[in-house]
């Protein structure tokens, strides 16, 4: 069964999937950052949501 793209949250809340626009929208809203800042954080620490949050808050 295909992913339901109408869902507003991530498929796996522990990982950030930059390839899915709806997930990017969710995470940028959750962290209050731009897409570019989110991408920079993921590049720096990987796609773990906890690690990205620490990077952004740090």
C-alpha cells in the first residue's frame, strides 16, 4: 500500500526524510526553521530527528 500523502506528520517520527515535501513542511514547522536550515542541520548530523533538534537548538 502506498504512503498516504495527505497525512501531515512523518512516516517515521524518529527520522527526517528531506525527499518528501510533506515531511519537510512538518519538520520546518515543528522546529520553526526554513527548509535550508533544516537541510543544513541534517547534513551536519544526519537524519535523526533528535540529533537535528539538538543541532538546531544548540
